[in-house]
C-alpha cells in the first residue's frame, strides 16, 4: 500500500510543471531514435551497393554473395528503406564512429577476389560494431533490431573470411 501511494505521488508530481520537460525529453529521444534508424537504413543500403559492386567486379563470387546481399537488403527494409528503388541515398557525412556512412562505394573494389571478400568482411564488422554501440542508446524495439542486425553482420564477416575456406 505504501508503495502504491509513493507511486501515485510520483505520478502526480510529474504532471505539474515537469510534464513539459518530460515531453521534450521524449521528443528528443524519439528524434534521436529516428535518426539512428534512418542512418542504419542508409548504411545497409550502402553495404548492399558495395555487395553489388563486388559482384559486378567478380561475377564468380555472385553465388556465394547472393544470399548475404539479400539479407543486407532485408536489413535496409527493416530499418525503413523502401528497397532498391526507394532506399535512402548513402550519406557522405561522417558517422558517430568516425567512418563515413556509405563510404563503401568511394573505395574501388580490390582486383583479387580474396581481397574483395576481405573488404566486405571489414565493412560488415565495422557496421556490426557501430550498431552494437548504437543499440545501447535507443529504445527497446529499435535496440533489439540493431543488435540482431549487428549479430547478422558479424556472421556475414565470418562467412566472408573464415567460413569460406
């Protein structure tokens, strides 16, 4: 009973002058979450474009990379990208991790297939690390999505290097 009264007092206290501050904080958090979601969609779209570049440069890798590329496209869609035709354009602005979002297409595809796979693996790892860090600062469902996609990216990195031997 005492806990119920304390909870009621807390709720009542928050509705006086603190309501505006709470609303403003929630709005900032929602805005930050939407920016994170949009960035994740752009990063996934840019990674998908990088897979396309590697496949175009090394057609012999198409069968191996196709399923991973399809998963990356589903990640972009899960983050809110409209797919290949409606995906957000890659941003060239610096990310919170210091790496440019969408920087994959600024780098030429390595001539050796093994090096091209290693470059994709490195990008997958970088995005997995970024998403793991971002998942701490966003609300529930988005945090779970970021963590899930980070785990998938880590698995992709493994399959692109160790798993393909």
